[in-house]
C-alpha cells in the first residue's frame, strides 16, 4: 500500500553511526506508518480474513540470515506489503467470527503506541509508578463496570492461561501444605491434589494443572448439562468420591462463557460446593465477564462475588488489543505468597500504597498494559462499550434466527452471549461421521471463499460450526454476508461429491 | 506537551454511536501521537529518569470509576501530560543505568505499532501464519547473529522468567517419570527433584522451580568464585551429595551475564558436569547472550552449543521494546511434550512446516512479537548492532576508569560486559554497615538529583552501587554526568551528617 521507493531509499544518519533513529526520521517514518495503518484498517474488510498462503512460503521468501548492514525503512515496509500482509490472518477484521475475536480498536492501538514509546518495565512500583498505579486504577474501573466487589485486587497478565495459572498457584499455596518451601515430590505424606472444572472448561485449566506439578490426573472434568453448564451435583459427587479415595480437592474452576458455546456454569451452586469443600474457587470469565458491563445482563456474574479469584480478558470482547487479561482476587496475599521472591538487587524500602507487580506472577518483567485498557474505557465510556456489546448479542441472535429460518440448518447449542453454534444437515443425512465431514467441508469452503472466517467445535459428539460476533466493526451486513457464504457453501456441497454418496 | 484543547474538544462520531474510531479520526489522533512521541523521545533526556512522585498520587488524581459517556481523545492526552508522564520512571532514557536498561528504539517502536494494528493471536499457525513464521525467521536470525547452532528451535516468550519456566518444565518432562500425566504429589516412589544454579543466578530460576512444584528446597544455589562465576567443583560436589541423599538432580542452569555483575559461568565445565549427571542444561544468557553479536566476544558463549536450552532477551540489550525473550532449544519435542494440549476447538489438520506456538508454553495466546525483533535486526543490521554494543562496553570501562582514577571510589567486581559495580569509601571508614548506609544515601542522592538512575546489589556482603550501560542513546557525556553526580553526592555526604560520626 506504500508506494515502492523510487531509486535507492535513503538510510537514516543514525543507522550507520551510533545512536537510535533520529527524531526527524522517527517523525517521517511514524507519519508514514500512521497512514499505512489507517489505510490497512480501512481496507481490511475487503481482504479475506483467513490467510491463503502455503506453509513455509513466507519463511522461504526471506533471507536465511540477518543483514550485516542497515536496510532502509522503506525496504522493510515494502516487505510488509509484499510478504507479511498476505500471510496475515486478519484478526482485526469485521468478519473474523472464529475462536473469540479480538479487536485492536483505535484507542487501544494508540494506547499500545504509547506503551512502546515509554517502554517501562513495571516490576517494581519504583521502576514504573505510572504503570503500577494505572494498573490498579484501570482494573478497578473494569471491575466496577462489570459489577465486581469493590475490595478486589486486580492485576494484568498476558493471557487468561497465565491468570488461571496464577490463581491455581495461589490455590496450591492456600492448602497450607508448605508446597512453596518443600515442593510436591518425594513427600509421601502429601495427598494427591485435584482441580475440578466442567468438561466444557478451557484447556488452559488443565495446562495450568500440569505446569504446577499436579499432572493431568490432577484435573477432573465434571459433566455438564444439556445446555453445557457444569452439573453441580456431579461436582459434589466427584469431590466426595475423590475425598474417599484419598485425593485432596484443591480448587474448583467455574466458567462464565465457555469457549465452545459461551455457556455459563451455575455460579451460586458451585460457590456453595467449593466453600463446603474448602476449595479455592476460581471463575474463568475471560470471555463472558464482559457481558456484565450490560446492566440487563449483570446477573451473568451472580454468585461470583464469593469467588477467590476471577479472570476477565479485555483483549477478548472489550476492544483492547492483545495481550490484556485481568485477574481479580479477594485474596491477594495468597497470590503474593505463591510468587513473591525478592532478590537483593530488587529490594526497595517497603512503603504503604506501593505494590510491586513482580510479586503477582511467574514473570518478573511486565509491560505497561494498563494504558490501553484505560484509554479504551475513557474513549468509549462504559455506556458506549455496553451499546457495542448489546449490538453483538443482537447480531448473534440475528444470525441464529437467519439460519433457523432456512431449511437444512440447525443450532447445536443455545445461543449465549454472542456465540452461535450450528450445523448444516442435508435432508436424509443422519450419520454423525457424514455430517461431520459435510460440515468440515462446508467450513473450509466458507473460509476459503474469503467471505468470513469461522471455526468449529464438537458438542456431545456433534461436529458444529461456530461463529462468535465480537469485532467492534462487525455490522449486520457482515453477518448477512456470512449467512450467504454458508448458504452458498451448502449448495455447492449438495451439488458436489457429498450429494452423490 | 500537547496544547490543551481550546473550548470543548470534539468527540469522534463513532464514539457516540457504534463502531470503532473512524479512519479520519484515527489519522488525526495518530499523527498527533507521532508528534507527541517524537517530542517525548527528544525531551526525555532533560527529565529525571527516576519518577519523583508520591505513592498513590496518580491514583488519587483519577476518578474512582470509569466514565459513563465517551471522553474526547484530547482530554485523555491532556491527562497523559498532566498525570502519567510525571509518574513515569523513564526507561527509555540515556541515563537510566539501573537494573538492565531496555531501549524502545525507533524501529522497535514502529514494529510494536504494527503489531497493535494487526492484533493477531499467534496460537496456531493458521491463526497467524505471518507471526508464526516470522517468529521462526527472526529467532533464527538472532541465533545466527550470536553464533548459536543453526539447528536450534527458537520461540518468543514475554520474559526470561517465562523462558526459564518453559525450559525447566521441559527438563521435568525429560525425566521420564510420567509427571505430566500423574503429577508429583502423592507418589511415594518419586524422588525429590533438584535444580542447580549459582548463588548469582537470577531469582526467576528459583521462582520457576517453585511454580513447577519442586519447592524452594528443590533449588540449590552453588557457590561462585571471587569473580562471581559458578564454581564447577562445587556444582559436582552438590550433585554427588544430593544423589547420595536421595535427590534426583533435574537441571543445571548456568548464567552468561549475571544480574549483579554480568559474570559468566564457566560453560564448558558446567556442560560436562550436567551431561555426566544426565541433567537438563539451561543457559540463562538473557542479558549476556547479546554480547556474542560482537565477533571479538563470541567466545562468551563457548560451550553453550551443548545446552538443551538457552535464553536471550532482545528486550534487554538488543534495542527491542519489552516484552521479547527468545528461548532456544535443541529439544523442542520435550518443550511440546511438556505443554501441548489441543482441545477440539483448536484442532487443525496436521501439516508439515506448520508449528503451533501454543504448544510451546503455558500461555495459549501470544502477540506478534517477532515483528519488532525483525525490524530492529533489519534497520540496524548485525554490524550496526555490534557497533552499538561495543560502544556500551567501552563506556562501561570508561566509567570504571573514571571512578578508579578518583580517590575514594573502588570497584566491587570486575567490569564485565557493560556492567560496573562500585562503591564509595570515605577515608577511614571500614565498617560494612556504615559503608552500606553511606552508599545507600549516596545512591538516593544521585537518583533524586535527576542526573541519572542507578541501582544497587550486595556482593559478598558488600553493599555495591551498580550501573549498566545499555540504552541506545547513551553517550560518553551521559556517563560523565553520572560520574559528576556521584562525585557531588559523595562530597555532599562527606560534608553531611555522615562526616560527623
């Protein structure tokens, strides 16, 4: 999109001597980049959301090693157009309906730009007072928007996987078994430890359990009901059974907005069971917590006020660029207890009102992530954010209605939040394997068409297509275009080899 | 620095309806921000590097909750000037000599700007082919620049803490004790597990050991010699002793560029011992690996070619903004073995040449971090980077020489790479506690003066001041200014209460 350089592009003076890019060059390249990005954001809806590129093509097009001498920025930007953009799957695209979409919104992008320029490392209050305090302010604002208890402590991790790892490390610490000091191995007196979550929970729960040394056996999936919500009775039975068998139940993870169907576990009942079992209770609201920003949906977190910890990802459905996952906890002293380890070279005099964010997780260093969250909350305001989420919920129901009104389409789960699970069922085809192959082919056709990008899941053995509305620029015509693409793919499939079976 | 808005600032149309900031507004705010950032980078050398702000002041100056309605971007930017900048400790400052400085260089900042705009999540090859492949390319370029074996596999984590956690998780997996499946707890047949690193190793090693469930007892610090390098004989003795006592040695971590003094452990001897003990051998070259980019210093990594894993942080001394930590490994299959867990909704058809980066660590989501690394390598070229590092090494020795030439100053460790450890010793003062208090006061005075920001460490019980040269715009006059500030602080201390003792 940037015109190719005419003749040899100039090098910035600092490239060939010492020092950084000079201010004049920074301005020039920066302004060019603003135009480039603005143009990218304007034109991205005209591109296929899913990259259509051969594996290894980008790698093969680049030199095997780095250049010895400096290259002009124009050459780098030219390669961006020529090589990088064609190999992008465009997440910042209004017809990206796969997984959970993530929006790099205008104010969020500008927030990241400032973060890169400041380049602070918020390990200690002292090393980054602005980042440390804004992380407190912005997470408190987020908590207030979503109706969380005002006393909770919030901090930002990269992803919900890390937030859940931190929460479960605190749960391990809360056992009082001297695990931080003595570890788990070679201690015959220790019971085996278990974490419970529904069979719909995110894979990061099991991954955190493995990382913490509990092993896959330390994770017990609990049955969910017909609407994919954890069955509290099954949870209570599992805990009782495990206790009898010598396990020590350590934590229960409930989900508000599961990855496959956005289902919501019955939080009050689970809270009760977790409390009775003296388990840490963690709520994974990475996706669904955002919905509580809508006054009419605040009840989605009812019961969560009893949680020990809860995660909401502003980089999922709150228009903040990746990465930004907020972990709230009612028991920050246990999070610090699990992770705080202060070497001499990082020791600072203790002072009230100063928290050192390095004490809150496995990583010492951390970016100034609060800035983008703070800027998004201010730029749109809570009502502006709520209005956008409300529209996404409406569009999801619109999509579900449009599919149900057409012959051959069926929903495979109740529509929850802004997630629609569905499949196409040609007349007379009942075999699950054939339906799976048919829908897989259909999905591939839609994705290859460039009209939209959707993903899949498997629900009770039924291969399902899945569309999540979540990009800030998604409009009704975008969803209509997805419906058209699905219909076209189904027609093509009916006319194709599958019809001949 | 941005002039205050005249009259009520306008809202962008999209703020009050739906959708994102419109393209016109994005251009306007983006260009203003380029000017703001350019001006920030130009003027930052005139600011004190360490924030002079009361704890809680920023928090108190902001509203307790988020705004309901949208706010004009001009109001946000005005608060940036009024509230955020005064509370910044300026890492992107040529006289930031504390910890390990980190440069947000021009090309690195521009790389981050693109990353924010693309906003891809590189969990699967399919979800981000460009990010996935560029992560392979840029880490291979980095490895080549630093002389690492060409067959190693590289991927990017946020910080070295995470890279080390990943490496040690792979080490745990390499034991073949079914820890991934069965965990560590409640298994009487399992031995206690231990990880070894020198008493100068970074605290993140011990933190990773805790996180993985080995406990603090699972970390054994090994004595270092007079130059703060791990003593290989002490390592061999510790391993032998532990074996006799029933421990299973799991991993050895050597450091190339320790945090306190930038000392380098004797890699070949440690490689030998780790191999004989059948331990995973991880090299923490987070800081020091960069030095190997200088042909005349390539030997600093001699022996590391035998490592199982090695970490280099481009966000430390390679002019890439935080966060960017590259973990190289000769055994990627064990990293994947430790972490791969693929739920149905993320299943993609296996294909050659496609790696899914979610398999390489605890976090599922990941930003497009390779772009900034790639842009920095191209913009400066390896020779340009080497020239800048060489200058930093020269400046560190210049600083050491300047101090040694002045009465009352002494080095407390050999100068290594670009790190200088020193202290001031007034005539007649020998008591360590008095010297510690004197140097602490001196450091505070320098830091409060606004001339420079330095930090401290304790070496064999001696409180030491510490300056690391690492910012791309640090010049000899910057270092000279530090020397002046140190001298002024020492004079003031001599004339002050301390002199009266």
